[in-house]
């Protein structure tokens, strides 16, 4: 099994204040004032949060966390979102709006590499840019990233899958985020899952270049077949279509990896429509949202890695406030090129040797952190 040190992980901060004609979802909310800031006036700390999309509850929770933190710290917060996962143009417009507005900080979950030039312009303008959830490549394209260790999150569900198979052959369908661009959250989760299974990786920043058949060394070990990689855009309907395409290639799939829980639920619907018994297919995912934890409890998803977007947003807002007020800059976690906001494996089917929490415990901390 390839030993791998996770390169980067989650996510980005963002910025935005936009004219009526600007094609993005936008909300402004002022939480008071703080001396020494910048934004709509000299006494206000202006921060823009730019997320990937408003359609994913993960990013909605992140927005809620940022709003609560802004209100507590007297920050003028602007919210913006891409029209869909992967919408780089709208995020670029939001960054440009934050520059024009004179924000002190941008929190962003980048939708792809095309936003890096705009982030660079923001930093040149003196704006402190924090990535949330999805680290850019290179990691130093932003000032710091607050994120889940996505490779580790993938490893957890891979280790659990291998142990649960108990030596059974694995016929694996991979449901990723994109097939037209490479982003760290996508390849780190995908590659982490395969590494956790004990499948030898190819390029650790490329999805789908592993040997299609071989042996996995996790758990008791066994043979595997990788049926293919399908993109879902991180959406329920995308997960459903991806699963339909994978089943068309091989109807014997008994393990389904998904980039997130909306895609997992779509895959479940496709399996059900195809007459596949859920007892015969393991579905594993990453998010640990409140709805996703409920799906684990209901047996729709077998195991998921829980991350904490509210914590990312709260830490991001606080970091901008501290920087403005006393010049304190946040630092990466020891040995990593990002600040690790934590991850836990959630399942009601624990296995020896793989640390996990159950759905009762996970439901109490879903989205919010520890």
C-alpha cells in the first residue's frame, strides 16, 4: 500500500459585494463595528464569504456559521455563491467585488483553478484570503486554508470498507466531483479512500489512473475491480446519473464511494431503481451533515467521514478580526500545509481497528465541530 502524506485539504474563504447586474447569489449582513477595520466604512471590518454553491447544505451551514461569528465580532459580512459547483466565473466576480469594496478578508471555497488569478489580485490589494474546505493548488495561493484533512477522511471510509468486506472481492464504483478539472477536495478524498482500502495509487493528484484489477491489502485483503470513475458535480441528481452509468458498465458493483452525501443519496436511488438490495452494496461517503448522519442511521449510507464547516467559517471570521485588531496571523497545524479542523468516521457498524463514532454522537455535532 502506498504510504501517502496528505498534501492539502479543505477549503476557501470568499468575498463579495455585488451590483444588481452581477450574476451571483449575494447577501449583506452587518454585525456591528470594530475599530481598525475596513469595508463599507473606516470603522467596520468587511469580510466576504464566497462558497461553491447555495444548493449544498454543507455550504449553507458554513454561511450560517459565518453569520453568527460576524454578529458576535461586529463584522460586516457579505455572502456570495457560485450558481453551481464548479462555477468559477461567478466566484471571480465576487472576489473582484470584495476588492472594490475594500474588504479586509475573503473566505472562499474555490470552485477551481481559474479563481487563483483573482485571489492573487485580492492579496496584492492587501486582502487576507483564507480558503475553506478546498485548498487551492498550490496551497500558498491563499494566506491559509481551514479545512478537513480530506485525504484522511477518505482513508477512514476506505479502511472501514476493507475491514467490513472481510476478505470479500470488491467491485467498486467511484463517484467523484468533476471530470473536467482537478481540485484538491476531489482527488484527496478519492485517493484517500483507495489508499485506505489498500489499493496502490497512481498519481495521487489524478482520479482514475489506478490499475482496474488487482488486490487490496486493507482488512483481510482480497481482490478488487475498479469499474470506473463518474462525475457527479457533488449533487443528488449527478450521483444518480453517475450510479446509473456505473451499473451499465458492471451490474455486480458491491462498493460505492461518493464524494459527498448528496451524491451518495442519488446513488442509493439509482441502486434502488435497478432492483439492487442495499444489503448487497456498501455506500460510503464524506460530509457528516445532519441529513447524512440520518441516512447512516437509516442504513442508506453505511459509513461517512464527518467534517465541520461551521467551525471552518467561525475560525475564518475570527482570524480576520484578530489580524485587523492586533496583527495576529493564523498558523497551519503542525506538519501540515493547512489548519486541520478535524474529522471523525461515523457508522453504526463499527469494525475492529478503525476508530469511529455512532450516529447518536455524530448527530450532536453535525456541521458544528467539537
